[in-house]
């Protein structure tokens, strides 16, 4: 089994490289990360210009004042009011403990980039890799050739899954390296040992700081990108299932994109629909739990979201294997 599985994985890896999906992902990152870096650089310059200082304490104090002014508005929805209250409390905590949460540097940019990318941008990159892993075999007419070889069907699908996991891991690692290397040209490469606060918890709409602890930024990044990798893995497995069920790569891409985009919208509006917390798309923002951000629906925790995503991934694997093994490819 070992030798045949290795050759199958090698074959699937070459297929992904031949279709240039990974090259597309690399080019998207290469184009977008410099744009995000420049946008953050311009934002920091604008903030400094408005206040006439580059002192981070003054900038943080101004952000707190701005948030408090927004909180005084009567037209602010109640769920947004809670989110802003938590943000004010967190920023006051940073100020009181003399810790700059946005100290410039490549590692800090990589941390902020993952926070923004984990629920939509990175999953979309994974969909690009995964959505035609099986459906392309139908469109290229190679499915009969693939399944008439003296290899069990479950081995064929497992080789595709292993190749997908390898490319997902490469994508997440590439995101970290490119975010660090490109932003470091502007912000510098220091900050790996900068203290970052973690362990914030939201209890009854209030920020609980009793469990807060300091850890070096490199450890925080390791935890954060680990959670990002898990999110990408779950999305990849679901996309693989869609690729098995739908013979058209374009249709599969449409289904996954619609799911991810609707998930982003639902996350903003789901506070009044409690059952939405069982949808995988509402649980993708795992890094928010590290940062202590208010979850989209009350009662959601990191173990809960990990459990929901794991159940979805296992269910998707079961469906994918069952359909792939049983399907009649002569039709």
C-alpha cells in the first residue's frame, strides 16, 4: 500500500501543479499583500498627520475617544454597541498596561493579515485549489482511466486528500512568509518577541481580563496560523466533497463562493438567529477567540467552533468517500 499510495499522491501533486492552481494562489498573494501593506502604511500616516504625533499612546487614546463618540449615538444597533464596548475596554487595558497592540513590524502585519483573511480570503484560496480535484477528472475525461486502474477507489480519493492537505499547508506557510517579508520592507522585520496579550474572555457582555496573559508574538503567530490552517483544512475538505458531488468545476466554485460570502454576511447579522452557530461558515473566524473579540452569537467559544468545524469536516469526508466509491462512472 505504501508505495502505491506514495505514487498516487505524487501523481495528484503533479496534476495540481500542471493545472497551475497553486501558481494562481501565489500570484494573488503576491499582488494583494503589497496592496494591503501600502493601505496600512497610508492609514498610519493619516492617523499621525491628524494627531500631529507618532506616539502610539496618543493614537490609542484618540481611537478610544472615537469609539466612545460612536457609542453615544442612539441609532447604533445593540449588537454593534456591545462589540464597540468590548473594543474600548480592550484598548483601555492595553493603555493601562503600557503595551502597544499595533507596534509596527512584519510579524505584527502578518498577525493582522491573518485576522482579516481567515474567514474569507484564505478559504477562497483553498477553494481555488480544491474545487476541481475530482470534477476536473470528469471534464477532462480521465475519470474512467483513473478508476479502472488496479487501485481501490478509496486510495484514489485519499491520495487527492493528502495532496490537498500538502497544498493547504503550503498556502498558509506562504501567506505567513510573504506577509512578513513584503510588509517588513516598509515596517521593519523586528517584533517577534514583542509581548502580545491573549486570554481575553467575554462574559455576559463584559470583558473578563482575569485570565489575560502575555506571550511573545512568535508564539501568538504560531497559535493563530495553526487555527488558520485548521479553518483552511475544513473548507478544503468541504470543497473536495462538492468536487465529488458536482461534475462541473464552475458549478462547484459557485457553490463554495456563495457559501463563504453568505457566511460573511451571516456573521454580521446572525446575533438574532441562534441556530446559525451550527453552520460551518459562521465558525470560521477562529482567530477572534485568541484576540478576545465578541463572538457573532452569544455562547460561542473556541472549543464549540472547533467541534462544529470538525463535525462538518467528518460529515463531508463520509459523503465524499461514500459517493466516490459507489458512483457509476460509465454513466
